[in-house]
């Protein structure tokens, strides 16, 4: 069996060297104008320890992010988190590529609140078709923010450089977050279909008789071919509850049914639902209903 060779890029300088780009003017950040610089592509998968935000147009071919193909159609903003695998096929044609790529090291954010806040931007974990679809006006707005970042990036580094770069980067991510939520609100048909399929899977899972494994959000997301973060964000936008909250609701409803319609003990009910330890079931049930399973059963008689 052939062993896959991974190219590991630890620094911004590693990134620019690997792709044959000009050396970065800042040790922790680089902004690349793709109309001026054509990236080289390699078939080996790349594992970057950097954050990457890119708007690429004119690409032809196949790109993979993780285990899935990335849809890089025009007007789609892509987000790659550190230690994610990105790979391109040999057929990727970059001869007409335009757009920009912003690459920055996590160390740039370490001493700032953004260092923690960036982990809440779930679009960095999204997969292939979950890129951010921009309107022409939104592209122009982000181009303005990028111009400010470029202006500061090209200045000589002084005591204010990092503070200003972080402030502008936070503006960029804030707009991206706003646009993602707009996307959730304007893609109702597809999302309602996803919601219907999710609810159907929940119903099917909990209607099965006999012992089964405790369900997880990851399990349902894989069945729906989306990431867990995307599923939760979509459900929160449509229903106000995350995927985990939906799962807990269905789990408690199933537990109530078993407690009231069968002679199973509380421990047997816990095992039937997939809990390895009955006390975990009791704790969850009480947190959701205000009663222990035994007290709930007693109160119904």
C-alpha cells in the first residue's frame, strides 16, 4: 500500500515557500493577491497549522478539504482552520485564477480576545458545499476591509501594527459571520428539507425497539452529509435549538414512553436508550424535566 505524503506547513514562511509566493512582510500574516501571483499546485495533501481565508475565482478542477470535494465556484468565500487537510488534483487549472488569500498564524491572536472568539466561528469547520456565498455588494465590502489590512500589512512594523491588524481582522470575521447568518435565512428551502430529513432520522432512530447505541450529533450529521457545526447552526436558525438540544428532546420523549408503557426498571431504561451508566441518564432526565425517572413514573400513576 502506498503511503500518503503530507506536506506540513507550520509557519507563514513555510506557506509562502511551498507555494512559491513572495516572502511575507509580516512574520505571522500574509495577504496574497491572486490576480498578480498564481499559486503552484501539488497533488500531495497539505496540513497547514495556519488559518486561511480565501476568495478564489476562475479555478477549474478538483480541490479536497478533509475527505470531501470543495465547491469553489465564483463568489464563494472559503475558510480553512489549522490542522485541516487540503488537497488539489493534478487537473486543477489556475491559469485564470483571481481573488485573494489571507493567511495568518494562531500566534497572531494569542494575547487578544479574538484568539478565543475565533473558535466560535463555526464556518472554519464547515465542509465542502458549506462555503459562504457572497453577493457582489458583499464582495466589495470585504475588498474594502482587505485594502485596510493590506495597507497596514505593508507598513513597517511598529508598536501599533499588531493591534491594528487584529482590529481589522476582527471586522473581516464579523462581516463573514453576519453574511453566514444571512445565508441561513435566505436558503430556507434547502434548510427546511434538511430539517425534515433530520427529524425523520430522529423519529426512525427512537422508534426502533431494543437496545441501541446512544445517538450523537456526529452520527446524524454524517448521515445528512454535512458537518455537525453546520447542522447545529442551521437548526438554531430555523428552530432556536441546536442539534444536541433536538437530540436530547427526542431522547427524553423516548425515555418517558418507556417509563410509562413498559415494566423496565430505570437502569434497564437507561441501557435501552444507549446509556452506559444509568446515573448519567438520571442526571440528564432530571435536568430536562425537573424529576428523576423514578419520580416521573410515580407521578404519572
